């Protein structure tokens, strides 16, 4: 609730008893008919007259405007917004405040009537008197009316868009509060970048084995994110939970804002997945496999066929498309499955060891495809044992050891003064003890 500043009342004796009161000389105009309008808070209120007609004495009976925010050296646009907000706040003042404002208007009206009686000008009407008699005078708009009445007589003519000088006065305390909030908003950092994948407290236990021990990860949209760790650290388990291939023991996974556990189908629509173990429908030919990957992801048959040809060309698999996938090499199988993960152009790619077994030429092609995909807003989350590759292509990395995230951040943050590999070795426990293998040097033949 906002208090309207108290306004001193002009004693009537000043007007009628030969005091300093001077009768206004400004000619009064007939009052224009009132129009009805709907207020912002749903009530019906009369629109303000274009310019209130009030005597100079009545105006003098009301206090001067409070200082405007521009006087405290705020930025002009902040001030404009503050003034607008303050005007809105002024509409929200209570009924008592409105009544008080009306009482002040009454005083102004009495002054004007007194002057009119003295003048014996019967045809002159005092505009404010009519307004006070209006039944909706306690509507919030009425407060604004009273405020307008307090404007100095030499104000510029009202424009369609009021200038800052024409805005209604509000309490300095309210104004200060609004300004403070606006300045806070202006200084607040831009909202954080959207996250493609967010996992919280993610845990997976296989019997007595805790593969993933309650990890938190946030993967920004449009980033190339690396998950590294020694064998058995929990990388595949983590990626499998994110991809919806296995159910977490506890914790949550959100894909592009979708709760992947509550709404797995919606989440999976946004994902392209290259699983670790290359289990697939390997009795199908490469062409059939890609076609079915496409139509299962709701592509039309024509689009699925066309993209199959594009991907086969990119991955150098065109000649192999007619052969059963069971006949493919490990690297070829990896590539056809990667093509299958890409065919529906998902927002997020979850790739478990995408470069494992892939020759350098194909690796370069895959990298090129993925970097372009990320440059266009896609997100890649991959696991890899290739520290140099991760260091080169990823923007962020997490080091997972024994189911826990031991380091996470940008590549520079995680590696510090060392290389990523050195940092990895420090966190993963360094080189294992090779003592006890002397027998290996005594050849059996
Ligand atoms: N289906 C399963 N049943 C039982 N234990 C499992 C299963 N899958 C994984 N584990 C165990 O969970 C732990 C993490 O395995 P995971 O495959 O996630 O590790 P990883 O980091 O991917 O290892 P690598 O680098 O060797 O692929 C291991 O101890 C593993 O034995």
C-alpha cells in the first residue's frame, strides 16, 4: 500500500476574509463531457479531462511536485521506466488514500467556488466540483486526477505521450524503491546460457558396485563437452543414464529442459546416441539400418533415404551400404551407428567413444561434422580416452574417477598449468605399480 503525501489545506479565511487570496483571472472554459474507460485493474473509470481547469489558488493549496528521479543523476531511460512504474504504482494506492486525495480536491473546489461566488458569474462552472460529485471518484484513477490537479498552472499543453515533467507525482519513498529495483535489474548479469543436459545427484549401483556416485553435471547448449576417466570410472554408465538406456538408481536427468526420467520419449526425441557396445540390428544392411533409424525418428521415407545417402557419402560408407552391418569392421560399425545417431538432426548427441577404432581420415571427417554441428547450436557430449583430442576440440571437460567428478570446467580451468593428460594422471592416481612382473623378462622358450 502506498501512502499519498499529506497535502496542507488552504484555510478558507484566507479566501473569504480579505487575506492574501487573489481571485484568479484565468477565464474558465465549459467542462468537456466525461468519457468512461476501463482501468488497468479492471474497474471502470472516467477518463481524465484533457486539462484540469482549476484556479491558481486551488493549485497553490496543494504541495509542489516531489523531486523527479532525474535529479539523482540516474540514466534517462531508467528514469523514464521508473516514472512509468511509479505512475502505475500510484494507481494502486488504497481507497483511503484516494479518499484523502478527494478531500484535498474538496478544499480546492471550495476555494474555487468561493471565488466564483464573489465574482457572481453564474454561468461559470467549477470543473472540479463536477468531478468530485462523480460516483467513481474513489477509483484508483481518481488519485491520478487529484495529482494532475496539483500540476502548476503554467504546465505545457498535454501531449498524447506525457513527458517526464508531466508525470504524476508519487511518494519519494515509492520512487526510490522503484528506482532501486530497476537499477538492480539493470546491473544483474545476463541470464545464464541454456543448458542442454543437466544431471543432479545421478547415481547407479549394480548390486554392491556403485558405478556412478551421485554426480552433478551441467552441459551448456552449443558446447563440445568431454567426459574422461580411467577404465571402470563410470563414463559409459553415466552416458547410458543420460541417453535413457539404463535407469538411474537415483538422481535426475534433464535434456533440453525435459525431465528424461518422467518423460523419456520426449527426451529421446532430442537425443542422438552412439552407445558404447556396438550392439545393433546387424542383420540389416547399412542402408536398411539408416533408413529405419530415420523413420523410427519420424522422418518421412523420402527424407530418410536422402539423408542415408548424404551420411554414407560423408562417412565413406556408400560402397558398404548394401552389405549387412555384421560384416563391417569395428570402425565401419562405429561410423554407421554414428550416422544413425545424426540422421534425425537431434539437439544433443551423446557419443560413447566415437573415435575408438576409427581411422585418422574418418576421425577427421567425423570431427569436422561434429564441429560444424556444434557451431550451429548442437551439443556434443562424448567420452574419450584421447586426452589430446578432448583438449583440442572440447570447450569443457569433466574428469570422472570411481564414479565421482573430481574436476570439471573449461579445459583451461581443469588442466591449469599442466596438460590435460598430466592433470588426468594426477587425479586418476598416476601410473600403477609395475613391480612383480620381472618374470615377464624371462622368456619361456
Ligand atoms: N551391467 C553391469 N553390471 C554390473 N556392473 C556393471 C555393469 N555395467 C558397468 N558395471 C560396473 O560399473 C563400473 C563402471 O563401468 P563403466 O562401463 O561405466 O566404466 P567406463 O568408465 O565406461 O569404463 P571404460 O573406460 O573401460 O569403458 C565398473 O566397475 C563396471 O564393472
